[in-house]
């Protein structure tokens, strides 16, 4: 499919941002056996049929698109993403990039390749297709499907030490491809230094998505400071009751809206095997649509705002920034 003008790269090819639809901005649809699953068995999700059932459930409640936040060489299952997207009719935006270093074995290429070599792996996935053998060794085999976003991640070391080379490689790949970055923060901490690094490397604020900010809700001032930089704030701890209740999450989102940051909010469930219904957990990919959006509605948020979190904001955030997308209303204003 050829798209002229602004586009979002999905595993089935580029689409127009206006056709993205209702979008969860951070999930994990599949995760192969490997170091991540050894560390936490709840992360392993490799049952094609069970994940497909979740996608069909998502589709049945009006779901349009899902961002899979598992990067290259870290258990990502590119073939399954491509097949499940085609079979369910749900757009899937896949990730290149890197995760926390604890998720890779000691002899993994992520530890030894140079900054330039790693940037080339990320950028070449966008240009030629996602690697399918990157968990085992320096990758050579690919599928046709391409990633639509670059995942980055820091732990308590922040963007320094062993992470610096990886963050810079991700920035170089972003600059080359125009792909937005979606960045893991550890318990919501370290966002400001990540944002500074991205901005210093020339990535537009509107193409930076900071994840897990809602793991810690207490310090509103901190959230406001991150929001002031213009980046997207991703609230993906919805339905994770070990951190907080949905009511606390809803009140927090309301506070951010009162401060006029509704155009910068993205939402998701950041699912694991432990939580998904089809794998035996308590909730499914219908949870935001069936439970959380109605809760926000009860708190008085209008449809136009709810539509921003789930449709309009992701459509802008995941658009390749070489040809920006401002949404239909501003585009038509510009044309006039
Ligand atoms: Zn995640």
C-alpha cells in the first residue's frame, strides 16, 4: 500500500494516520522464550491462538490499533505480529530499538556492537524489514514487515553508563528514519533526562513518547514538568492494581487535563500473560474500551477528550516525523 503524505508504519505497511482508529499505545502481544521470560515467567506470551483471541476481542469493542513495545533481539515475534494483525484486522505498530539490559544474555550482540552498528540495525529494520533471528546472534534473516517506532529503555542507571551508546544509536536511527521513540522509564523515574537527551539529538518533542509515567502518581509537579517539554505522556498502568486503583488513575488524568495537557496523553495496559484473559488472567484487551473509558466518562470527561487519548493523540504521536501530521482539523485549516 502506498500512502502519500503523513503515514504510520504498521506491520502490514504504511497507513494514513487518520485510519489508525482506537489505539492502545503500549502492549505486549507476543514474547518468545528467552532471558525476559526466565527473569519473569509472566512475560512469556507465545501462544498464537490466545493472542489472536485477544486481538479479536479488542476488535469487537471497536479496537483499531495496538503498539507492540517488544524490540528487536529481545523476544519480539515479528512473524506472529504480522500474521495476527492480518488475521484480526487490527493495525499493529511494531518496535525496533532496545530494552533494559537485564533482559539480554551476557553474550548478546547488544552488549558488544558499536553505537554505529546498533544504529544501523535499528534503521535497516525500517528500511528492509524486521529481523527474525536477532535473539540468538547478530541478525541476518528478515521478514517484510517493518517497525513503526523505536523503543528505548533505562533502568536506575539512567541514560548514562552502558545505556548511553544505545540511546545515541536510537537517536541516530530515529533521525535517519523519522520514526518516533517510545521510551521505558523505571517506575516513571528518569523521564526528564531522557527527554533532554532526545531533544538534544534533534528528535521533535511531538515524536517522543515517555512510558510508565503513571507508575508513580504522587508527584504531580514532576508530571507537569515532563509535560511542559511537549512530549507525549503515556499512562499504561491502567488496571494494574498493585500500583494504584483505576479511580486514582482517573483522578490523576483529570488533573493533567485541568492543566490543559489533554493533547499529550496516550493510554495502554502494558499487558503480560499474567493479566490477559485468554492466558488465564483477569482482564482482556477490551478493558480500556469496556471499563476504563466509561470510568473516565463518569468522571465528567467529554467524548472529544476521550477520543484524543485513544484516537487523535496516537495518530499524531506515531506518525513518521519526516512528514508531520497535525490531525484533520488543522490540516484542513492549512489547506484553506
Ligand atoms: Zn511494556
